């Protein structure tokens, strides 16, 4: 049982480049989330999904897009990266029937935008 | 708008020196308060859920308590392996599923 995995672990982009971060979970969880964590800011929700084929905006969605074509995968896309998107990105998941705060987090993706 | 404030930002303890971390919150209708542990370079790991004032949860050297305005994470006789950042988060009737505090970085020295 791998839990929540994220790829890549680290990436350097130039301003204007695009990329996709992949999150996969093998726990058959319905809910999945993308957060960013910045020094002094805490974890902030970017987008989330309550099921296959559905997505919703979180607190800081601008500049990001997401897709949930398969239940086990949640993709985060950056169409045109900006230095302000330099951050650590965490994916999380949880079963529908559990409390909102009982989330399982992945190991994170460190993104540096130059 | 929900607000979650954790204090102190950083705490240094000697092994065996008990202390408490604070999480104060202002929310519209608390549905739950959650504590996480985050080790450097890793994702947060869920510790506790608290739902109502007076509730307590324990796990090894950690005990979480909840009042109507704040939660405490008590650490009894800490060990160096308890060193981590501890995050508090709330779920309420407004806003998004979880609103996180900025965390308390705990260092326990031998």
C-alpha cells in the first residue's frame, strides 16, 4: 500500500513554461486535494475534487488547473509558470465518510520557478 | 472569515521538559479541529480530531484538548523524536474544508 504518491519530487521551471504534477492514491478515496505550502503562510487549498470527473476551486486557484479523470489520480497543471508559484505542493486524499480533517498527505513536490 | 492562530511559532525544549502548544480559532460553526505533525521534507500526518469543548484525545506523549476558543497540544516528557512542526486546522460551516494555522516548530534537544 503506497498511500499517496506525488511525481515529480522536485522540478525547476522557467517563467512561462508549463507542467503537470501528478498525484496518485491507492486507497480508493473519493476526495482529493491540492495544497501549496509557503514559509509563513501555512497550507492553502488550491483545488479539490469530491469524485471522479468533478473538481472545485479552493482558496488560491488562480494560475492552476486540475483534472480528475480517474478516481485514483488528481492532476495539477500550471499553464504558464510564474515565480510566485514557487512553492511546495502537497496532494491529499480522504474517504468520503470520514471527517474533513482526516486527510492523508503525499510527500510533496518542490517547485522552483525562475 | 475563519482564523486559526498558532503559538508560539517555535519552541525549544530539553528532553523531558513538558510544555503546551496553542491553537486559537475564530470560526463560524466549528465542525472539527484537527492536529497534524509534519516532519521536515515530508507531508503532514494526521494526529487527532476534536469536535466539542471539553473533549480530549491522547497518543503516547501527546494530549490534545479543546475549549470554545482554543485547543492545546500538551507534550509530556518529550523526546528528540517528537521534534517536528505541529499544525492545527479547523473545519467549519463557512469557507473550505480545512483552514490551517501556520504551525509551531518544536525542537527537543537531548
